[in-house]
C-alpha cells in the first residue's frame, strides 16, 4: 500500500518507531527499515527511513525482489539500519544528516531484553583504567563542566586511577553534543590537573523517561581526534555509540 508523501521531516531526537512498514534490501545485502517503498526522484531512489532519515542512491543498487519478499514476511521489526558512513551507499552520496536523525534509542522493554543477550552477541571490550582512584579534584572538574553545558542530572565517579564513569541525563541533541565536547576537552587536558592522566571516560547517556541516548568508551585517541577536529561529533557518535 503506497502512502502519499506530502512532507519530508527528519525525526526529532529520541523518536523510535515500533516497526518498519517496508524493507529496502540492497544487492550487497544491506537492509533499511523504511516508512514506505522508495520513490525515484531525478534518477535517484529516495528512501524515507523509519527513524526519519532520508537516503538517496542509485536505484540499480536495490534488490527489488528481495525487498518485496522481506516486507511481506514481516521482517520489518529487525534492527537493520546501516548508518556507518564508511559502508552505507547513501552516506557516500548524501550530505551528513543531523545527529537527531542518526540516534536510535531503545525503549525500556528493549533495554530489559538486552540484559540477557544471545551467546553470539558482541560484547564491549574492557578498557584498562589503571589502578587506584581518580582524584576528587578531577571528578569535580568534570562535574562542573557538565553543569556549564546544561547537564544537571548526572553522576560522575572514578572507575580507576585513570578512568571515569559519567552517567548523564540528556534530552536534546545539543546536550548530547555538549557532553561529547566537554568530555573530550577535559580528557585531552587531563582536567588541568598537573601529573594526572585520563585514559578512558565511560559515558552513559539516557533520557529522563529512561530511554538510552547512547553509551561511549571515549579513549584518549578519541578525545584527541575530536579536539583536533579530525573527526566530527556526528561521525564519532555514529561510529562509536554502543547500545
């Protein structure tokens, strides 16, 4: 069933659809959860994803038969959106979308289900944070830095002599960016504390209603890349987010 597309809107931060209405399958096996079947505009296939992001690419890349088959058998509930800029054909041809159109959050039910992952699920590698405890002065500087960028609901703790765990409540795209920016800035400068080194900061971001806004293990290499702007905050989010 085709839907008339009268307005193209990008999804606001933290909007998560319960299911996809159409599955677009590419010939390389990549699948996209879309709101409706693609349309061809000026020679390009336009796909409006369930998360609100609009993709455009060559129609010849689409496996029409598989797209129809996957949609009919109800595979739309699968998490199959590939937003990696290095592999997605749409990302290579379209301008970079806002962070709001790239973030995919989990509901409370999905997070509960994720607590018992299947044996084959990928686990997050542990990152050594050194022995001992991070000095209170460093923790305090991170706490105040998050205050300064509008993040007031938070818990910042030491998780090792060179590691910090920060749990932040963020409800806007701006605050997600602010958290990433403030964290990388302080890490590169070791919070301005002489003789201290910060190797890893674990960021756990959530919304006030309990939805996940993304988890990150920011290393010094990550922080330096962000500080030098060799990677944008949007690219960092897409490549490094852990759910």
